[in-house]
C-alpha cells in the first residue's frame, strides 16, 4: 500500500505543530506540501525527519514554496519547470518514490488583476509542456497539490455565486483540462462522484462552519497508478480548530 497526501499548509512555520501531529496520526508514506512560505534554510527539516520523513523542497520567503516529505527514499529530484522562462516563483518539485513519480505543485491563484490571471493560465500551459517533454503518461505518476481551480460545478458549494469568479472561470477550467488531457485521472472522483466535497474554505466569515467551500486541492494520477487506487479522502477535521490552514489534506491510497 502507498498513501500519498497533499496539503497546502499555508506557512509551515505557522502550521508546524499541526503538520507534525498529522503525520504522526495519519502516517502517509508521502506528503506533498504547498505554500510552505519559507526559504530552504528556515524549513523545519529536523522535526519532519524526526517524524520519519525525508524532505526535498524549494522554498521562498513569505510566498509560495513546495515540498515533498517521504518515508521512502526520494530520488531523481527536479525543481522548477526548467523551460527557459524567467520565473522566480517556487511552485513545482517532483521526485521518484520507488517506481512512482510524485509532483507537488502550487498553481498560481490568478487573482489580483489581469496580469496575474494570465500568469496562471500560462503557468498551466507551461506545466502541460513540461509533461509533454519530461514525463510518460504510461508510467506511474501522481500530480498533487493546490491546483487553485474547481474543475466542475459539483466542486463548488454555490456554483451560481461563484460563476465567473477566479478559481472557477471557463478559462481556468480549460487550462486545467488541458493538463489533465495529457493522461491523468482525478483520483478523488474515481471514488466520490457526488457533490458536496471541498478542500478549501475561506477564512473570512463562517464559510467553514457553513461548509461553503471549493474542491481545489487534488491528487491526479496516470492510469498505471490510478488503476491501483483504493480510496481518496479529504480530512476535513484537519481544518478545524485554532491556527488551522484554510486547506484540508487530501490523501489517496494505492495498492
């Protein structure tokens, strides 16, 4: 069995104790993290390793940053899309865990104006080009992270309210669908077809308590890996309480 989880921790410093406790309780084999919001030297490597996990990461002060923590050896690590584009935002890391390639990605949010929205669409296009060049859809690969897109209306608590809003626009969905068309299956939807499952709830107001969320955190897998999936869950309980991330972990289990 292989348990692969993804969690936008929204600052590993702020969420350090929660992450360590969650690792101890849930024991995933691999945890992909996003928005670690710390430079590499400031990442709490010692405590994560003390919990039994090797870490690879690419951090950034205050913003972005992605990491992979694994009980199993991490090899063949690649950082960044390495496509010649001048981009200093840290959003992509991939490594091998046995015969499975695992990527932790943090897709741009796209809010804040037309320039940021276009950056998001282009980043997704760059990701597709990277896959075309560097990966093989016939082999086991898991694409994990905060995709910052709700792929369908069933991933939104109130589709009418969110219609045309960033995270839910037709342009973002099309750009994400282009990535998926490379050769991925949405592992969560393989096991849960019904609406009403969310992974992110706004800090503002009482959106979490009213369960007014979006499903924007995903584990996608190539058919060679997705065919081995036995379950995929969203740990809503990890969003509860004081000092929680606004995202919940998503965990996929593979035979």
